[in-house]
């Protein structure tokens, strides 16, 4: 095994540790133990509703602690093939909403409509929930919502900006779930995929007050330069909503049970187990992927001893081409393309903890100094592929895609830079 091969193996072990630290069952177990929901009333019922990429795992643990609920429903993405006994699992499109998601949203609303003042609703929310439950207001079609979502994803907006807009075009987001559950008590356990853990942005905040107003949503779309491309029905809805006030969100107990920062800290611990010293460079690697690449590249210099540098966050990509890829693949490719020629071995990994980066089957990329030569040897033009947002094809040519299964969790992205003299 070469030194680079050893570094690649270590990088993957660190990534796996980050994913393991975001284990949804462990997170829910901790939350239910230290922040239990109110006791079930003698005449009351328990509704367990989980939404997001980690929904089946979170619901499974809740069923262990709170058996025999009146209803147990998980809504997750199509790639999550988990099964649960005595629970209903619905699968929907992500990152672009689909008809299955619309049906799932209708099912959630039907259950919430049944809840009374005697009942308790326990929500289990994780990343991806925003796209999985499209519940457009009257006059807005699912196709319109899908178009809006595609525009948001391609405009380079961060997750908070995207969710600010999404909340204003939904019956469930921005506290809508909690409003529909009234008058039942609502307790929500949240697995955060949002950097900084703004509860309003996790799954677009179904149980939390909205990030902003309809007016601010309009301003966000205009500032991003996409207002004119937004479907007419949504523009009309937002313009009308600016002159209306939404009902306040009822009191909800919102409990954070997992986050990106905890996963980065788990990588530090795993590095120690491997006999390596690790340092967290940033737990907020956000913004445009080109800027994030420059942050990583500034650390790619010779070191007197083996060094592990860790990052966490969630970047954005402004889509200009027609290729396939995701923010982690593009970040890894940019680092490989712009890496200086240094007298040291190095590898860089960027991966989504959900195991899916953009609309691809890869979690991200794992690159080293040999990446560009391998891509060139395969007859591919790295710069041309990058310009077409085709990082998947480039990394596939170099054998540098980070491949995992869908992990069943999601706490945004992590990055690992290893440098060895």
C-alpha cells in the first residue's frame, strides 16, 4: 500500500466516523431520555410522525420507547429502503418534489387533522424534509413548486435563504405542521442538517416559526435574479401574502438531538484513535463552492508532521452547465484542479453525510495529487467538465467518487484534508 492509499483509507475512516456520530436512532434515544415528551393522557392518543432522510431510523427508535401509538408514519426519500414493523413508510422525491411527496404531505395533514386536545403529536424531523412534503397552497401546482425548487437549487442560495422562500409557499413548512396539529401537544426532535443549527431552517421548520415573511421571500428571489423565472401562480401567491398575516405558531417543545458539529468532533476522536492529531479548521464552510475551495487550498501546504484538517458545512453551487454532480463533488474536483505541487502526499475528501450528493448516487469525492493525471489518462478534459458542472463524470474517470449507500441520516457535509511529509 502506498502512502497515498493509506491516507485515502484514513480519510474514509474519518468520514465513516462522522456518519456514525449522526446515527438517528442514537440521537432520538438520547432525546427521549433527557427530554421526554409529556405523558400520554388516559383518553388520549400518540401520533408519531417522522419526516426526512433519517425518518425510518428515528421512527424505529421512537417505537421502541413509545410502543403502540395510534399512528406511526415515516416519510423519507425513494433511495431509503428501510422497513419498519407496525409503521407506515411513504417515499418521495428529493431534492425535487414529486407526486409521491404530495400524497405523503396529504397523509400527514390528514393525521394532524385528527389530533385533539387529549392527544400528543411527536414529530421527528431530519434533513431533506423540505422537499419530501410539498404542500402547496391553493392555486399553486406541484409542478410550480418543483420549478421553484429547481430555481432555488441552481441560484446559489444558502439553505436558510431557500427555506425562507419555501416556507411561504407551503401549508406545512414554517410552523404549518404545528398549526395543523393544534390543539394537541407537539414535541419535536430535530436532527440538524443546517450549519449553525437554526431550528427554523431544519426541514423548513414545520414546527417552528418561519424564518421570514412573504415580503422577504419576494426580496430574496429578486436579489437572486430569479423572480422573473418563478411561476406566475407562486408570484401571485407571494404578492397577495405580503398583505396578509399568518396565524401564530402554537407553543411547541423543539429539541435538537444531532448536528454537523457533533460529527466533526467525532472525526477528531477517530483521528486520535488512529494515532493522528486533528484540528478543526472550520465548522461553517459555507457559501459558493469556489470560495470554499480557496479556504481548503490555503491549508494545503507542506507540514513538518502528519496533519489532519477538518471542515464542516454546506456549500452552494451556481449551476451554469448541463452536467451531473453535487457541491461535494465539485469542491473535491476544484481542490484537485487547483492544488499546488507540494513536496508531500495529500488527500482531500468532501462528502455528504446522507450518502447522496446532488442528484447522483455518489456521496462526494476523494481526491489526491494523482487525480488530474488519472482523469487526463482517461481522455477527459477536467476544466471543460467543471465548466459544465459535470464533476461526477470527471471524478468517475479518475476513480475518485466517494461511494456509499444512502446512510439514513443527514447532518450536512464534512471535509477531510490529510497531509503527510
